[in-house]
């Protein structure tokens, strides 16, 4: 699965990438842990996860291949040019996740402060 020095890298299918990305968000492991687990480069997994948050499943589709003869000279339509509503939904999901993490941190902080005041 990885491009270990001198070896040709294997291109993962969209489904395999999706499994890795979803597992990353569910288990909240680091990119380097997934890199070792799936034998895929850290930067590839990081890029998949960041793109998936913004563009959704279409970001994981392979962009390799040659341009169609009919399309030469024309700009290739990007699969990432999603509907603005989809982008907004992805952005809002990301903000919600961040807000939930901040809330959890503040709860823990409040709990620790109360414990320290009880000890005094």
C-alpha cells in the first residue's frame, strides 16, 4: 500500500480511502498511527482527511489518468467544485466538532478547579 523506498506505490480505491478516513474520525488516532497501521504515507492520510472534511467523498476519488481527447485544451471540470451548500455543511460540521472539543475541555477544567477548591 505504501511507497517504501524504491517500491512503486499502489493506488488505493475510493472505498479503501473512505474506510481509513472514517476510521480516523471515529477513533481519533493520529495520522502517523494510521500511516503505520495501513502502510500509507502520513501526508496522504492527512490530505485525504482534510479534503474529506471540506469536499466529502468526491475528494477521495482518484484524479489520475489521461485527459479525454475531446477535452484537450479545455479546463477539466473539478470534482471538488461542490455545491456551496455542501461546502457550508462540511464547514459547519467541522466547527461543531471543534466546539464540542472546546466544551469538553472547559468541562474538565471546571471539574479540576472544583476538586482543587474542595481540597483547600
